[in-house]
C-alpha cells in the first residue's frame, strides 16, 4: 500500500509517500525514513527504489521531498544541509504517530547527500533506532576535494563559489550554478538521476555542503546499528568518505564496499545482489517480523 501524505517542517508543508507492507496485520512495524539525494526527488529516484525495497523487506517506509525540492514547499533549489536535518527529524515525528509504526523502532536511510543527512540526523537525534547510509559522505570539504581532484578543477569550483559570495553581498541575490559544476557526474551515469531532479543550485547550497560534517557526530550513533554501504571506486561521491566515517564510528557498525555500478548500487543490473546484502544486515541488526 502507498499513501500520499504531507507534514509540517518549520512552517513549510512537505510532501511524502508512506509505504506499508501488504502483510501488515495491525501490529506496529519497524519503519524507515528515506532521504533523497542531492537536489533530487522522492519520486522516480533511488529514494523510491529504497522505499519500495524497505516495504518488500517488511518495513513501513516514508519517502519525502526535502523543502525546496520536488512537491514540497520552499524556494526551489535553495537547499541547506541543516534545514534537511530538521526536515528529517520532523519526518520522524510524523511517522512515529502512524498506527502502523512502532515509534521506538524507526530507522533512517538515504542515498548520497541523503545518506550524509541520514548519518547526521542519527548522530544528533536519539529517536533514530538504526541508520543505513548508501554512498554517503562525512566531510563536505573533503568530499568536494575528491570530486574536483586536480588543481585546475578545484580552482574553477572555488572560483564559482567565491563569485557567488561576492554576488550575494553586492546584490542580495543568489548566483546560480550547474549541479554538475558542484558534483560532477559522468554522462553515462546521469541516467540514474531522477527526471525530477533540479539541474541548477545557488552557490549558497554548495557552501552549506562544504561546511557539513557528519564525521563530527557519527560516533554518537553507537550503540544503535549503522551500515555504511558504498560502491567501490565511486566516481561521484568518493568511496573514502564511508571509510573515514567507519573509522570514527562506534559499534555495531559495518562497512560494505561493493564492486558494482559507481554510486548507484540499486541500479537494475546490481539490485538483486545489493538488496540481498542490505537485507542480510537488517535481518541481523534491525529485523522486521515480516522480513523472515
């Protein structure tokens, strides 16, 4: 079952979809909040694939559009990391009120930017019972340096950000940049993006990401379970980001590096194997009574 829902976050109405397993019979179930990636969407995306996966595993799932994205309120594209953490926490508050959900067993998951937000949210909100990060990152500046590895590419990127800072100071208006100038994605992998994803961002969004560090709070998640799942040789979000978070995390934490489609582990050709790996981890550390 899927149900369109809305909830409030800092006075904005956010749009979501609740997934409830067909086998639900009245007993509250564990659940997951699902966070979409960089200026993405809850729909036709890795987030939708994740939510449908969790539903098939026996969990209630809530995928939603962060403010300023998709069908949610907020100035389109004006994304800030800590606003997204607030949205995730408010999504948890709403999900906890659902009769299908056990409020003590709500996890969080996300992909890429959504994974970074998931780890940070779990690190600052003890209500989160479990965290599954897919191709996430722990330090915004380190991530950007990995995405712009040459001196020329780094200088170009920082030049755009500095131009944006000066433009904002001079005019009060945002300077916009291509999403691919912030987060380069090879042409062959762009087909994995949601068709509803935003293609331009204000430079303030990139500055917000630069200063966002899930590394700082990842150790707080323990003793709640954490899975850091990442594609090996990721050409979009450097694989080392999950390795560095693993080094800082407490236990139980597991790191899985998978040799598969770069950055999109649930791409159709890879999903049967990667879903089985995630389910095996969930069955051990955060099982659903419907998932056996």
